[in-house]
C-alpha cells in the first residue's frame, strides 16, 4: 500500500514537495487497518494530517476495500510513547448528524419562473409531491447562479410541508466527500451510512466536484443504490451533464441518466426584472419598474450578481439619502463598473478630454497658455490623478514632460473650481462618465 501511495503522491506533488514530505516519511506499522507513519518533525506531521492524509484513506480504500486510518508519529514519539488512539482528528459532533440544512429563503414561493427554468421548476414540483416515483434521480445542470441550489432546497421545503416527518438531507458534494473521509478516519462508517441511507430525500449539490474522487464515488454509488432501491428520491445538480464530468465512474453516469436531467439556462430580461421585483418586495423596497428593468438590463446572466447589483443600488441610495431611481441606479452601478474595469490609462483620459473640448491631444501635452487649453489640460491632469494609479512624475511626463508640481497645482486648481463652480462640476462629471462607459 505504501508503494502505491508514494506513486500517487509522486504524480500529484511537485518534485520538491514530494522529496520534502513524502520521501522523508516511512511506514512503521499496519494493524487493524491503522497505518502508522513516521514523519520527520511536528511540522511534517501537521502537513501530513492536513494535506496528505485524505489520500491515504482514499487509496487505502481502493486497494483494500477497507477503511484505513492514517496515524503519524515523529521519531521522538516513537521512542517515548505508545500510539494514542486517533480521536484527535475527530470532528465536532454534529458533522454527521447535521440537519436538513435548507436555506429558508429558497422556496418555491420565492422562485420566479421564466423560460430558462420552467422545465426545471415543473420537474421540481413533481418530485416534491411524488418523491421517489417519477423522476428519480432528478438532475439539474447549468451555469453558476441560475437557481439550481434554490430549486433543490425548494423541493426539500415542499416535501417537509407536505410531510413534516420526512427525512430530508441537503449536502454539497464536498460535504459528502468530507463526511465520508472523516467517518472512515473516525471509524464511524456505520453512522455515516445511517445518516445518508436512511433519508426520504437526498439532495446533493454540485456533483462536478466528485470528479477524480474515487473512494467518494464508490461510496456515493452505494448510497445511491440503497436509496434508489428503497424508492427514495435523489436530486442532484452540476454545472454540466454527468458524462462531461471528468473521471466520473461510468456506472454513476448511467445511473444519473435513469431519471430526468433538465438544464437551467440564463433568464431573459423579463424574468430578470421579475426576479428583482420579487426581491424588492421581499425587502420592502420601493423601486419604479423602469429602474428595475434598467438594473436587470445591466446584468444579464448570473442571478446572484443581479441580486448583488440590487443590494448595491440600495446601499448607494441609502448613503446618498435618495430614493431609488434609474439615475441613482446608474450611478451606483457605474462605480461598480469603475472598480472592476481594467485600469484607465492617462492616454484614454487625454483623448476623452480633448474630444470633449474639441481640442487636440497634442495641445494637452503642449505649452500653450490660452485659457481654452489650459483648463482642459488641468482637468485632464486632475482626472489622471483621480482615476489612475499613476504617480505624479509619471502624469507630468505624459503631459509633455511637465514637472510634478505642475500636476499638483492643476489638481488643486480643478478641485477648487469643482467646489465653487457648478458648471465646472458638471463638465468634469460628464467626462468622468464618458470614461466609465
Ligand atoms: P446555482 O446553484 O445555480 O449556482 P443559486 O440557486 O445559488 O444558483 O441561485 C443564486 C441566487 O439567485 C440565489 O440567491 C437564488 O435565490 C437566486 N435565484 C436564482 N434563480 C432564481 C429565480 N428563478 N427566482 C428567484 N431567485 C432566484
Ligand atoms: Mg448552487
């Protein structure tokens, strides 16, 4: 088993890491499925426990079909003390006895139906009402933030509404994998099985993360078989179809296709607007319809981002003590674009300013002292300082080799003007907006 382990670490780790961590370790004993490994220091021990131990469980299981628990000792410990029992890795209790774990907000009531999700929604309703009999498993797939998790939780809530005694369990595929590995480590496989196989509805989210996890897939296969044969409902989600998940066992791929697979596609503008309207109602926000559709128009695929945009608009309005209107929304989302946008360059600013005042960029860089050029030049310097990370000397250089004190002076000058002259304020903010769009 040790040789195989080393082999698989050799594939996975960089050569330097392999030499440092794996090559220095040596197996001491193997009894009662406990593999004792001597590692050079406490540091090594921590690293093994944190990063490398899971692999031992996985490979160990593959080779022996048994639950191997790794145990690490340093040379000092080998001479001084008998190996203690491995309770130290045990997780907080409750890891295995976790409750259904449904998000109270993810119900059918809060779910907006649109073209991209109506099939999925219909199938979800059927399954909630007739679990285990019609579409088993039910498999949702589609991009991030399109409502897969939401629908899955809605099924759970609905089933519990119909039958409060139903046993519903929701986990992400990673939680399933971790629970499984911990169960093995802590010799609690039986509890693990009880927990996962004695449910009426098992919801496993994002199963694309089962990719390459051999032992976990093995266990999940048995979980699936058990539930399926007992006519218990299984619902799965993934960002892609089962046959597109790398290294997903063929028998899982084929079983996942036994029921119904439905994809969820991005919502159209109307649906996005409806989602925002519903959200706004839930939060008691007064937002005009044209503003809702304006926001919906800004973000076109991911519903989570759409919700984020609404939160941002709301916060922005509160900060400015204003009602939520389309122009407030535009301002709020503009600054969002500003921060995520790739850096503006000084050249872009010069171009925009030149265009705005109908002058030439080379005048901005030149030395002409007429007012019709001096002011735009100062505005361009001001904006370069405000909207880029460039240093003062760098800005000076880009304006035909001017001194950094010139830039400071320009910045102060415009700063003053903006405060005292509303038409100047207007002009600068217009240019700023052009630059951000
Ligand atoms: P996924 O699991 O597909 O990545 P989620 O289910 O986590 O996406 O959805 C992301 C967010 O969008 C959640 O807050 C969810 O409530 C919301 N959401 C998604 N689809 C809808 C919908 N049709 N109606 C209302 N809210 C939705
Ligand atoms: Mg999800």
